C-alpha cells in the first residue's frame, strides 16, 4: 500500500504526518511518499525531520505566472523540472494506491493524477483552510486567463476551486457540511494530535516576553484579492494597527506563508516601527500561539482562527478588509459558531477589544486519546476504500 502526499506549507506537513500516523497504526507496512514543494525555494528542512515523517521524499518548486505574465518563461522551465521529478517518482513507484493533496488546484497534483491515470478511487483533497469554504479567483477568472494557464501548464490543467478538480474523488474537511464542492464525497478530517507532532519538529517556537497586552496579526494572502480589495485591505490594516497602538497593545505580525515577504509588508513597518515581525516565519502559527499567551489573535479571515479557537484563544475575524471576505457567509457563520468574534467594521472591533471577552470553556474540543481513536477509526474506514 503506497500513498503520495503533496505538501506545500508547514501546516500541510503537520497534517500529513498526523494522517500517516493514523494510516500506519492499522497498516504499519504502508509506504508514504512526500512530494515537498514551495514557491520560494524553502522546503522547511530546518524545521522538520522528514525521515520521521516520509518513507521517501522528493522536491520541486511550484512557480506561477500570476504576479506577472513575464514569469511565463520561468514557469515553463519549472514545468520541465516538475515533470522530471514526477517521472522519477513514477519510475521508483509505478503502482500507488492514492494521491493526497491539500489543494487540487496545484499543478503538481494535476500532473500526478494524469501520470497515475489508473488511480481512480483515492485522489483525495485534505482541508488546508478557508479555500474549501468559498469559490476562489482561479475558478472565477476569465476564459483568456484560463487558456493561458493551459498553454503554460499543459492542456490537462483545470482552473478550478478547491476540491472541484475532475479527478478528485474524496474531500476531507473539518466542517463537511460547509464545503462548496458539493458534488464530491465529503468526509470529516481526522483531528490533529499535537502531542505527537512535537517529535518531528526540529526547532522551538519563539517565546515572547512582555508586560503589555499582545496581539498576533495573521495576514491573508493578497493574490486572492482584486485591486480594489487589495487597496482596502492595506488601508484597513493601517487603521487596525493605529487602533491597537492607541490602546497600548503590542502588535506581532505573522506573514502568510503563501506569498508574503518583508518587502510586501514594508509599508506597515515604515509607518508603525513598533510592529514586531515574527522572526521565524516557518513556525506554524498553532505552535507559536501554544508557546505564547497572546491576548488577541486577529486576522481578516484566516482559517488558522478555527484551529486556534478550539484551544480557547481569543480570536477575532475582520472580514470588512475585503468585499470578497464579506461574501463568505458560511465561513463567517462557522467562525461565530466556534467562538470567533466577527467584527463587521472598525467600531465593532473597538467594542470587542474594550470588553475583552473570554471564550467559554465548553468551546474547547475533545482531544482525549479515546475520542481521537474513535475519530481515526471512522477516518480509516472511508480513506481505505
């Protein structure tokens, strides 16, 4: 029994490791291959002990042309490298039982399912965040842009929303009744067992010491926004930092791993030099928050809030940063149901900060060994089928 896991960010590696442990608890001889990718040539080798996670591992970049059409040449060159990597995987593993990805919009997944055309039952998408709960801009883009993607990435490339690729059979979600890919078989994700993940982490989260109230701001990837929303998002972020500073709250900035660098957020740092950027951006936000007692965790609409709210952190969503976020009705209702405060404007944000409410204890998830075991058995029944 052989499975390929496509991972792109630290959270994917954590989730993949959790799923692999569940699989091997029942099938100890199962072979789990890691296809590790990133857009910025950062493969997280300094963060994870891959030998404890995957039985085999392969690397390749995953370049897109989205920021500029002038990247087309680099993308085509990168595609040759991806094809070479996939051919190598296929040569060493001509028969596999499943392909597991955290987004079927990635061309790595789309090229793999074409290469392994006989794998028809277990092409699987795992929940990686908010993208499962709304239509993304790739699926909504113009016919011309979709045609360009096919020309650059191969005629089999599909511009789709998460979970809606034609080869995808199963989707695993933390909230199955809220996902948008209604035509797929949707199942419940296994819960993360953070106690075991510590074994494969090489570094420890940064410990922040301060006598002031602390706020962690988790940014949202800008590439999913149109120009007007990008401008509004920058303006709202400026106003947020101004509000926090006036209330004597220290601000810690966690950049989104998908597309942000220090240069991308320089506009904020120039105006608010007191903002502290989390030095090790590779550390998953869940581990960072577990090591530090933040008074507020604020993000426009990051799905990380769902994970963090489960552990009684004081989470606040600000969907008014972009009109696209305000349209994510189901996701925002999901936030509210899980104790995440949703501010529709700056006045509501101020009210939340001043009242400083705490999340009720009953919101904490059941992560007992017995409950995890029962959840994992249900997961395996649907996964190995």
